[in-house]
């Protein structure tokens, strides 16, 4: 299982969960941020900065992203302004084991605009720099209702 990171300025990379978590400067307890949900997590923005730092200088972004898009195995996705992600974490272990629900990793956005942003089974992480959406959005990617297909010409 690999997680793809796609950065508008730095390009693409793929990481195993072990590689991804090893790059995080510290592990935090999810319960400290999301009451009653236990587990080991790492901070999204800390991870981003650590990842950038180990890139060759010419591949580093010259500023922080404006937004994050995460995409799940079931094609659910969420796009969230960077400013809303100050406490965001990726949950990667519960009870010392890989996630049963939300494997391989699950995003949590404490104090975010919606619990719907807690995307399970994240397989792709995208950082963008130019788009400025003030509001987070979420839903299934490229969803076309069956009714629309039937009647489109
Ligand atoms: N991959 C994935 N993540 C998802 C969803 C989904 O359909 N697929 N639903 C979201 C919505 S709308 C909500 S309200 C929460 C529900 O989280 P729960 O399953 O822990 O109750 O997960 C969010 N994360
Ligand atoms: Mo939801």
C-alpha cells in the first residue's frame, strides 16, 4: 500500500505508511485533539514542512500551500484551505495496529468546518498553491447520478 503525494511545486512522490510516518517530526495522540477517539497520529503541516526540508533546494516550494486535497480509496475527496488545517492530523495506528477503519490513514480536521472532512482511507494527498477557496468542500469525485446518464443525449 502506497500513498501518493502530489505537489504543484515539488512534483510527485509515493510513500509507504512507514516512510510517511517516519518523516513526521513527532507522533501525537488523536484523543488530545478529537475527544474520545484514541490513536496515533502525525500533524499534516509538520509533515509537510519536514518533507519539503529534505527535498533538494530546487524542488522546494517557495511558500506554504493554499489548500490541501485528499482523495480516498472509494473516491471520496475533500479540499480544505490551509488555514483550516492548523490542527489537522493523519491517524495511522489504533491500539498499536494499522487502522481497521480508515486504512491506510485517516485525516482528522479538529475545529474544521465539518466532520465530513475526516476523510477515511486516504490514498492521495495533493498540495496546491494558487487556488484560493475560502470554504472546504467534500464529496465523491466525478459523481454522475444514474438519472443524469439515462437522460443525457
Ligand atoms: N473515504 C471516505 N471518507 C469519509 C466518508 C466517505 O464516504 N468516504 N464520509 C465522510 C463523512 S460525510 C462523514 S460524516 C464522516 C463519518 O465518519 P465515521 O464513519 O467515523 O462516522 O466520514 C467522512 N469520511
Ligand atoms: Mo458527513
